[in-house]
C-alpha cells in the first residue's frame, strides 16, 4: 500500500507547490510578482462572459482584504485551508463552464474563455 498523503509523500507537497505557482503566474498578468484587484478582475472576466466584472466587494474578499497578493500570501491562504467551510474549488470552477447547470461543460463558454485568455 502506498500512502500518498502530504505528510507521507513529498511529491504531494511538490505538486501542490507547482499548482500554487501556476495559479499565481496565471493571475499575475503584468508579471510584477503581485496579484492586484485589476489582475484578478481581468482574469475572472474571461470566466464570466456575460458579466463585465464581479462586484468589487467579492474581488476584495477573494484577495483576503488586501490590495495585492504576493506568491507567499497566496500560498499561505491556501495552506491555511480556506476560511470558507464547505467550499469546493473544483465544483466552483466547473460551474463557470456550466452556466445553465446541465451537468455538462458548455463548449461555447469554453471557446470564449480560451479566446479571451
């Protein structure tokens, strides 16, 4: 039996490290080493094709109330385990591609996301 838990396997923590870095790089649009509210807004807009923007309060909430996030800030937020109980990021990400709640990815939405990235 192989134990893939983070405590037993450094590969899991390395994978998480790569995923966090990839997420940070995706949102650090201007490559300054900081994610700003504008960076977040620009990237999220691609996933919400029918909205101009998310409300500023929601963006600030996602940023943990900070004007910008460094890689260390983002990593710490993730490692602390989101303060939102019952939040499943994979489920929320899927909802972006399934705006009509059909249980299937809407290919038109997916095309639009890729064209705007």
